């Protein structure tokens, strides 16, 4: 009985304020899409960090006959020097930090080079002895690369020691800025959405002030009076958040999986599973936000 | 039923109190007229009983509740024991007679079966049994007021408050409304009615409480709109309270 009455009041209110309701739906739709996109970007960043930091290694480049810098002086690293480097990696100060390391000789380096750049024109100029032999060192804790760099930089036969994470940092910075921008836009739009919901509910309460007045007079409880108004905002916001969820799923399905994943890049992208984690966040967030703003907006009408 | 003890009501931005140290007791089953000029405090009195306003000073007890101590969220449940009728009827224009009366029961969560029976019964009592499907604008003023009364009493309140219920009606219709109110009173409901209508008060021969400037100047059993006896009480000067400053 009461539920039916409340729902019919909600339906009436939605129909009466149709233009405001449509604007609530659109604003929550857009703002929550941005929220979802920001969350997905953060997932993407974490996923890439995990992926790359797992692979990112400290490269100990050894001298070639063509290297001028470092400790090289255009002399190929001798096998004694290589053994010394390897010895350093195996023993005390460094070995506890290292998960594993591997040695890449000229032939392997050339093979990787060809794999990476394929039949590019420049491939013809590069010969195996042009590419340095390298110790690829994988650390237990990637943050401790400084120790390796310090220990090996001055070792004879070593050209340079590079922490490859530094190449990734700019990418993460860009992604972080993008996700912060999305959050910023989302926050602004959410403020607009909250104010719009509050205004709509006040309008709705104003257009029904006779009913509200009589309800208060005959002793309807505050909860009974306010529920239809709050539900009105929640229903509109829920429609918006369902649309936003659809947009997020579509984004992942068509853009990430259909476009980005179509060309093999070796970069792990967010999957549909991540999108399905975002959907409930967006829907519950939209409902809770609208319920709170509605409850605050209607409170003034319920002072007894 | 209703007891006022030294009740004062001050509104913000108005140094003159709407009610000033009012003492009054209304017993169960009484029919009390509140008379007095506009601005004398009649409406404030009713609003205080209804707990639409809170007292500034003093205590009000209604139906065993101290209204000063009544918590805000308990107010709706308190009001279910009161019925109210206004000069302007306050019906919902898009609802039928039946729906208007039923509305007040729906919103306090009564069952559909109960509502059907109670509304039919009360409409019969106020004499509108055949007009339950009409809309308010299809009814005369007197009939609209009967709907409002039906809505006020359908939940069988202990007290019925009426704020100039005949203010918009012609004398013949007013008499009909008064007959109805007397009948309700005879059923045991306490009635407090604010009015300007001298004829009604004089004919009814009920208790009359007269307010002037927020103070009770007369409380007469079987009184008239104007006092029959010499204005005795008027001579008793109101207690002087400098802070409230009622003297002109």
C-alpha cells in the first residue's frame, strides 16, 4: 500500500519535472563517465607499472670497439672484465638484491634488435658487433637500482649502467596527468549534478507544497514525506549512471579491445574485467550522491 | 486535554509578543470559541497547540505531552491525534472528495480496507455520502468545508482545531457547519474554534475565550461574542512585564 503510494508519487514527480530530470540524467551520465574513465586510467597505470617494473631491468652495457664514453676508450670489454662484472653481481653487496640476471652477447642483441625494428632501413647498417653486450639485471626491489649503478659504473669494461625505469616514468606521468584531469572534470560535473538534483527536488517539493502541507498536518512521518522526493533524484541519477556504465563498457570494448589491442604492441591494456569492477562503483556512487543531495535539499521543507 | 501555563510566544523581528503569559485549561469534550480581533493571538494559539510553533516561555501540555519537550521527529505522531480545519479548506484540487479524505489516512500508513470503510463512514456523517467522486471545484463552499472536516476527523482525533472554518461561508451554510461541529463535539471530541462570527458564538452558548493583544481578557461559560456582563475581566490589568512591554 505505502510502497505503491510512494512509487506513484515518484512517477508523478518525474513526469512533472521531465526537463529537469533529463538534465540530471545527462549531467550524471557525463560526470560518472569521467569518473569511470579516471578509475580505468588508474587501473591502466597500475597494470602497466606492474607489467613493466616486472620486466624493467638495470642494463649493464659493456664496452664495444666503437664506444667512446664510460670506461671504454674504444676497446671491446675483455673476457676478464666480463668475468669481473659477473663476479660482482654474484657476490655480497649486490647478490642479495638481485632476483636474477642474464648475459646477452652480440648475436642475441642483434637478434632482439631485428625483432624490434624488423626490416627497417637502418637495420642494414647495424652489425652485431656494433651492439653492446649486456648484463640484464632484474632486482628484487626495483627501487634499489642505485646500488647497482654505483657499484658497477666505474668497473673497467663497463660503458654505462642504466635503470630502464627512467624511460617509463614520463609515460606514467602523462597517464597520471590524464587521469587527474579526468577526475577534475568529473568533480566539477559532479558538483553541477548535485546542485541540479537539489534544485530539481526543491522545485518538485514546491510544486507539491499543498500535498506536503497536508501530509505534515495530518501527521505523515518525515521519512514518508521525503522518500518520494529523494527517490525522484535517485531514479534520475541511476538512469544516468547506467548510461555511464554503458559508455565505460563500450569504451573498453570498442576502443581498448577493438582498437588498441588490435595492433600488437606488447602493452597490457585494461580488460573487460576491469570495466566490470568500475560499473558497480559508478552506479552505487551515483545513487548515494543523489540520495544525499536530495535528503539535504528536502530537509528545509520538513521542519516541523 | 490542553493546558497553557504562563505561555508567551514571541516571533523574530517583532518585539510585541503574539501571546503574553497565557494561562488556560481546556477539558476533554469541551467546545471552546477563541474570539478576538485579527492579530490578537488566536492563530498563534492554534499553531502552538498543533506544535507548528514552539513556545518562547511557559509550558504547553496537550494530550499528556509537554510540547516543549516533544522531539521533532515525534511531532508527526503527536499530530495524528489532532484534526485541523482552515478557513480556506486546503483540499487537493486534483483529487476527488473520497481521495482527499483517504489521502490523510494513506500517508499515515493505514490499510486500504480500513481506509475504504472509514472514509465512507465519515462522508456519510458529514452528509456527502453521494458526492464522493466529485472534485473539490465541483462542490459549494460549504460542501468543501465538510470535506475538510471529514478529512480532519476521519482518524478520530481527540481534539479538533478550527481556524475560522466559517470565514468564507454565508450564514445559512455556516449554521450547517456549526451543526456538524456540534455533532462531532457531542461524540466526545474536544473542539477549539477561532472565529470572528458573532452570530455563531452568541447562538452556540459555549465557553468563550477572548484574546486582546496576546492576553486572555475573558473566559466565560456559555458566553457570547461580546460579554453580556459588564466587561469585568477587562478591568484587571495585565501583569506588568517590562521585558515583554505590552503597554502602548
